[in-house]
C-alpha cells in the first residue's frame, strides 16, 4: 500500500511519499503493487493522479509545508491521502499543532424589520 509520512524538517514540515504503485491502469481502475492488483475507486484514482502530477514537478518525493500551513495539511491534504494509503505522523509534529493561535471574530448584523 502507499505510505506517506509527515515529519519535522529544517524549513518546515515534510510530507514524504515512501512507496508508490508499480504500475497504474487508469482505464480499469487498477494499480499494481508488489505483484498484487489493487482496485481503486474513481475518487481514489483522481487523488492518486493529482498527487502524481504534483510529484512530477519535484526532484524528490517530498513536499515541504511551512508551519503557517500546517492546518491546511491536516485538514485538507492528509484526509485525502488516507483514502489511498497509510499516513504516519511523527510524534514531534503533534506539539506544533496545538501551538497555533486561535482567532475569534464576531460579526454583528443590523436587521431592520
């Protein structure tokens, strides 16, 4: 199965891809991994193909996120990656998640009747 890992890097937080499919048959919705055929749903195939397009632009299969974008990583990116593989988060990363300050905004609206 695909494997992703989030770890603390020098410039931020690194999302790395450790294992990839050997071959993907998009038309059939199949992927070959270690000699076994894995059936992917249409959603899983879209997620995988989007990830592969992004990785083509990178030298190494590592994407660095600054600390300010850590919430985006956990709210938007990792839930999608969990649909196509296993996601591991280093224990060191968790201490940075709770340190983000929360902002509260109130909006008052005057309604005339």
